[in-house]
């Protein structure tokens, strides 16, 4: 069943976000959500945010496909 891998993917995304918020950037001390206020790390922060958004999109599409497949088979 697809539930376990989807749950693991959700947990990985959530953990990555919490680490990025809590730990912040190692050298600047600014978390990725606050980096838009610091010009030097804006490009890096936007890359991280885009990567997380991409992961969320892929996960959402996969969940929708899994639910639609289950609905069809049920």
C-alpha cells in the first residue's frame, strides 16, 4: 500500500522545514524563512524554498493519484 511511503515523505518534508527554521543558516544565523531580509542569502533561501515547494507539489500529486486509484478500485 502507498500509505507508508507517503507518510514517510510527508515526515521528511516536515522535518526538513523544522530543521531549517530552528537551526537557521550556519554562518549568517538567519533561518531560511527570514533570509529575504538579508541580501547575501536571498538567492540561497529562495532556492531552498523552491525546493521545498517542489517536494510539496510532488507529494500532493502523488497523494492525489493514490487516492484516485483507490477510489477507482473500490
